[in-house]
């Protein structure tokens, strides 16, 4: 048997060009082996718009000052309207002030690219400290400043009143005027090159950007990035990816350090300019995935395996043909799948094992949001009332659940964190506020008495009990000696012992919310709005182009991968769909399973429309 020779640099560069051409984008890449110095790149020394990658030196400036004792990580600060631009993730779209520690501002900034937390952290560490950090890591021309300093010139250039309704004003601005903005021209604004960005990452990973303590903190923060649909999706579980992505009009980026179990470490940065300025761009996101994989595989001197498309558009099929197609989709992902989809206009439906109980995981947060919104709409609950997420609620994970200190925010903003980022700590506190019995009563009134709801902490307690783990420590920190067989046998994977429902019951709940039958109109509208702001783009949303609006809620629990939501088409027709998977693996990242959710949703909705 003959072995395949690794691709030459010229072949890899040609492959990168083809990836970008196939996606219809302009691409720039650089990757470097952090241990040998080997590198590969395409247009690696050209100027690029960095977007939110500018937040890496902000985190470095914070970590340097904290490590030197100049800054107290636990000091309390308040994110106010002065910091929020609105429309973003995390505290940026909170309606009320949020109190949190300095460290947790940095956590929100890097884990979810929270612009308001970034602005507040910039205020604390100072612009000059960030400029110095950027210069020290070889990126002297990165844009540095608080958000008003960066965005006020944009509004002035477009003739927009920053105190008015930005969305309404931007709707009147033509795409060409946006493309001509100085902010999007690297010859007229702050910039970096792909090679400079991987050099910045190398300095952080080699402890050359600050003290070892400071560099270690930045590395740890970057490991918590929530986004899974671009560069991170290129690598299977077991490979550590510490990343930061960025987006602006027509700009999609991601940079990361990828660490393999064999010790190999690679910094890689991919920057795209896209023809489309707005909306989801799954083909462009996939190009970042493929380019990062291609570049890193070249450095590892092994040929990259053929990459499967993120979404395979199914042909029109009959109902029996749809069953066969769904079985094939799930088999390809090594998963057991359950689906139901419902046309909200005429009631037409289609399903695959739609009446089998499934583990909901975080999909059970939808009725908690509904009960919150119902109580707020009827005046029983003050949306602005202040609550504190304490150590009693935090158990590790995203948003406030992963904070190191108490976080104070409004009841409404707890619901926002729960639904947009699947924040478990915010969920448990909100469930305390609205009452678990009240949530179940509302479900019974909707004819869904078996729809399961429990606190996240009680589910974590079940996992600890099943595995014999210590109660006071993070579950993730105690899994080194736990076998996959033990994880697959967890009670939280059993619909009889964990919050469960059938796929049909989930779409029934969504139908009631979207038709204003689940609660007062004001309440249903609020739940729809919260679900439309979910940050995850790698499951249900990935099955549809940017012309389709997707409002959803994911759920994840070791071998459980779910998402349920409503897809709205350009012609106004709306479809509730729930896809629930039980996978053969308990790996944290399972891109094939995530893709299967988007493919299955696409197939069922295409069938309903045909």
C-alpha cells in the first residue's frame, strides 16, 4: 500500500483559494506552528478589518494589570446605558443596569463578545494600556477605543443620529454607502494583518505578552468562547480551541490557537470580506471552518479529509421518502433522531418518531420564559426588579453561571441571559422568582401536563450522584476518570427520569406562543423576541439561508443535542420545528450531530412547503 504525500505549500494555497472562491468571498489566512515556527498563508500580509478581534488586547491589558496588583478582579462595576449600544449579546442588550466584577466583564467580553462589557472594561483599564498591549504583541495599528469613540464617526459619516432608532435609520441607508465607510477600509482605519494576529496569539501562548499569570488568564478566557459555527467547528472534540471571532458589515473573522492531544499547537487566523452585508452567511462561516482546517492540517503534514458541506439541500421528497432521508441524516451523524415540524398557517405537520418522549435539556427553558413573560404582562412581576446571581446558583458554564463573583441584574435580563445564551445560573434564579409550580400550572393549562421542568442545579446533582462526584466542585473538572459508558448511562439521558416531552408537544407549545394563545399577546411577543436573539448559529439556523428568520432554543447534555424553534420564510409562512438527537458519543463538540439538526429541519420544512 502506498501512502499519500502531504500537500505542498502551493497545493494548500490553491486549496485555500478554491475554498474562498466556492463560497464567493475574499479570504485572507495565516497559520503557524507555535513550536516549530512553520507557517502557511494566503494574502497573510495584507491589511484586514479585525472587528471584535480587537478585544484580545483589551483582555491582555486587563490581565496584565490584574496580575501586577494594579486592578482588583473582584471589584464591582455597573454596566449602564452609557456603555450599551444595543442589539448585541450579553449585557449589551440588557434593558437595565448590570452589576458585575472586573473579571466577569472580561469573561463576558471574550466568551460572548459582549460590547457593553468591553466598553466598561475599556473604561476601567484605560485606552493607553490597551494601545500599549496591542503594540507589545505586534499589532500597533489595531483600532482601540470605547464604542462611542469608534462608532460616533460612523454615524456621522452616514448622517445618523446615534440617540435615535439606529435600526430604522440604517434601513434607509444604501449598501453602497455602508461599503464605502472608513471603518470598513483598512487603509483609512485601524487594521492588522493575518500574520500579525497569529503573532499576537503566539506571544500570549509563549508567555511573552505579559507575565505567565496574565497570559494564562487570557488563554483561559479565550477557551470559553461560545460561538461554535466558524473556526471551532473545524476540529473534533479532544482538540482544544481557544478562539475569538469578529463580525461587521461584510466582514467575518476568527482567530484561534488549536491544541491537539499529541501536543501540537497552531495559531490560525481567517478573515473574510463577503458580498452580503447583513444576515446569516452559512457558506461564508463554513469557508472559515474549511480554511482553518486546511491550513492546520497542512502544518500537521497530513492531508485534510474531504469536508462535508455544512448543509445539504434535500430534493423534494414524499413523506415516506422524507422518513428515509431523515434516517440517513441521523445515521451519518451516528445519532438517534426525533423530529416534528408544523406549518403554523394551515396546521400541516410531518414527523419522525414525533410522539416518543425525548430528553429536553435546555429546551425546557422555553416554558420558564413563558411564565416569566406572563407574570410580567399581567403586572404580577416587575421586569426591572433587581436580583443577584450568587454562588448558590453558579455551577460553571456560560454567562453568569461561569462568573467568578456575584452578578446583579434585573428579572427581565435574567430571562434574556437564559434564552439567548442558555445561562443555567440565570435560569435557576428566574425559576425561583416565577415559581416552578406556576410554570407547571401554565403547561397544564396548555394541555401539556407531561412537559418536564426542573432546576439546572437539581440535574447537576443527579449527574454527581450517578458518577459519584464531589458536590462542591465543577462537574467538568471531575470527569478525567469517568468512562464514556458511565456518561451514556446517566439518568439525565433517560426521558423517564429527566425533563422530557415529545417533539410534537414541543411544537405545540411553540404554536401556542406564536399564535398568542399561550398567554397575553404582550407575553407571547416577549418570548418570541427573546428566542429570536439566541446566539447559537451552528444547529437549526445553519439549515437555512439569511433570508429565513430563525427563533430557537438549543439543548445540550453530553449525548443529547437538541434545538426547537420557529422558522419564518420570506413569504411570511412560519414553521415550528423540533429536532432532538441522542448521539453515540458524549464528546463536547460533535459538529456532525449539530449539522444533522440543521439538515433535518431543512428537510422537514422543505417537505411541508412542497
